[in-house]
């Protein structure tokens, strides 16, 4: 070890001073000087390694020279107080504190930490227990050693929930999946029970309102505003009303058949007919139509509500503003290459047990519980060809187009009947809608910023509060800002919903076969296409990277 007399404390006690004569005490090494700093009087001091390295180089350089006979002086260590470092997360939702033990200097107190928090403007979500635990740990650390802890957490805003509407009465179409049970426990598909009817004051729908959400804050106390839930309009159609005591409850005002609309329900007068044939004539009724028998060849039935047929529809045309439900079968024949003799068109859903050589168009889902044969189906919703248990449901021949996916027990036939299935063809339209919404939102942001800039340029309120015209202008700007903010929030919600739909488009909208897909089935999912060359077992068919992919993982 070097002579301990070469090192001493400075007059104020804050520095370790090394005094050496190169020709007498050299050569030096870094380790030798660091060994001097292990002496009890200096071991708590922070080594200045850059100064030590400089001292070694400078001393060793002049050994044996005339300059080496003169004393050199270096401040090789110093006292350092304990340190506080606070790191704020990028989103300001958490803060971490690091305490570094002193090198022979002052330790830390709670007051020191409070001053550091004030300097960083951290005031919310603090954990006193964690701060005190850090302080208690500090004396146990070696000089320069650190301990860290996340000691503050913000509270995220909780977005509001969207309004939802709960229907309290069944609809005619649901009877297809609820056949009557016989005494022996079997079910009678010919007897689907009584037609659904309601009486005055029967509850039809209940709306659970949207919520505003809960405000949050970051660790600096800045408020975080929630996105309010999206409201739904509950509308009373003909024969229904919203309760005066509770406008979220929709009740019937007359007896009749409940019909679901886009924004609520109505109660229709029901025109009950045994058979629609040449003897009765075509039907065009404002309300719902119940045909207890059949609709015969060449006849047309139009309704502003639902159309329910308890028997068959044979080479006829049904047009409904609501749902179309056929308890038995829909039968047609091919007139020309692309023309079929039976046409069903509904703004709601279409439900039937059996369909052949018919054209079905619906804005809602299409449900066929037994067989859909050689028909042209088109829906903005989902096409389901299956009974309630998923045991039977054949989609064979024709063209099936369903924007939101197809589910069938069997697709195609063992004979290799050409069957075309299209789904998920609207992704491009959704992306364009997303682009338009984004454009609109950006315009609103600019408009809001312009209004805020104009408000910020106003002179003090005292200078214009008695000027009626000025007051009116300011009120107008504030009202316009409020309107833009609300519209912005609504469009932002719609943008996020469509964005999520686009992101999950091909995972959500797909083709599912519960038992088989046979050969010669043309599968179109968006731009992806595949014509099956063999039989496939239970599978889900998806568009993966613009290629048709068969997923057999759910095989039973």
C-alpha cells in the first residue's frame, strides 16, 4: 500500500487530497490509489476516477525527469449528499422514485422528498407507505447504492357504457326455433304454438341508458376526461308509447303483433288470412299479415310490418318492412338461367324451415333451419342454415351472399353440386367510411382550435360584459364549441367502432361448416377465393393474408 501520509482531508473535510512526488513515490497505479481510499477516514467518499486516472498518467510520465522532483496535488475523492431522482412515465400515469445513498454526505428527509415532488409537480396518487419504506431502506445501503419504487399512480378515466335496448317480448321469427313439445318429449315442427300477441300496457322494450363515465387524473393532477357512452334512440312506433314516468320503457297501447323496428318497436294490427290465392287476391296491408295457410302461385303479399305464413309459400312474392317468417317451406322453380319464381324481400330478417329455387333478400339475418337449395340469398347480416342443435342444415347449390358471415351444418353435396358462397365483401367500403370520418374529425379539431383561439384573444370580461352584442357573440362561440365537441365525441366513437370492425373484419366475418364442405364449393371471403377439390370436415374458413385458410381446430 502507498504511504497513508500521502492522502489527507481538505480543510473543509469534503475532499480527499493526494500529494505525491513522482520521483519519490512513483510509479502509481489506479488500484494503489483506490486502496488508499479504503482507509476508514476516506472510505465513505466518492472516488473521482477520472482524476485518479489523470494522476496516475501525470505522475508516471515525469518519473526520472527534473519535473519529477516536485510535489503534485490531486483531489481524488469527494463527499456527496444522497440524491433523489424521479422518473415520470410517458403518459404521466405513474412515477418512480430512486434514492441514492450518500458518499459521506447528508442523507435525505421527508421534507427533501416533498420538495422534489413539488418541483416535478407530482401531487396525485401518492403512496405514503412506499415513500416511507424507501426512506427507511436508504440508511441500509452502501455509499452510492440505489433503491427504487413506483410510488405514484394516476387513475385512468373510465369510459361510459353504451346504451343497450332489451326486448321484453318474443318475435314471430323466434317461434321457428321453439317448436312445441309433445307429451312424449319429442317436438312437433308443425305446431309452433300460438302467434305472438301483446295487450295494452305490455312492456315491449327497456333501454338501459348510456353512462357518462368517470373522470380520472394523472400523477400531476391533470384531469383525464372519459368518453361518454353512445346513446341509442328508443322510438315508439304505431301502437306503442314511451312511459311518461320513465321514457326508457316502451309499452304497447293497443292489442296486436309486436314488430321490431330499427330504433324501437311498434304494435301492428294483424290481418289474418287463411290462404292467399286467386280467390282472395293480392295483399297490401299497413300492419302485420298472418297467413294461417299457404301463399299460392303468382300471389303478392306486402306489409308495413311482419309477414308470418304458417304453411308454404309457392312461387309467390312477399315484401315486408319487418320480418318474414315461413313456418314450413318456401318453394319455387327456375324460370330462366338467373330467374327464380319465388321472391322474399324483408327490411328485417327472413326465417324459414325449407327453401328451394327462391330469391331471398334481407337487411337482417337469414335463418333456414333445414335446407336451403338452389336459391339466391343476399343479406347485410349473417346467413345461418342450421337447426337449434346444429344437427341439420344443408346449403346446396345457388349463390349465397352474406356480409357478416355464413354458418351451415353442410355446404355443398356429395354429388359435387356447384355452390357459391360469398361473405365479407364490404371491407373496402368500411375503409372508405373510416377515411371520411377521419377527414371530418380533423376538420372539427381545426374548427374547435379556431374558436378557442378567438376566445383567448378576447379582452378581459370586465371590458365587454355590458356589451349585449359582444355577450351574444361569445355565447354563440361557446355554444358552437360545445356542439363541435359533442359531435366530435360521437364521430370519434363511430370511428373507433368501425376501425375495430376493420381490424377484426376477416376474423369476425367468415364461413363455418359444422359437419362438411363438399367438393365444387366456391368460397369467396373478400378478395380471397378457393374452389374446393375434396371434402372437408368440420371447419372454419377465413381470409388469412388474402388467401383462403381452413381451420380444423374446432373439429369435434
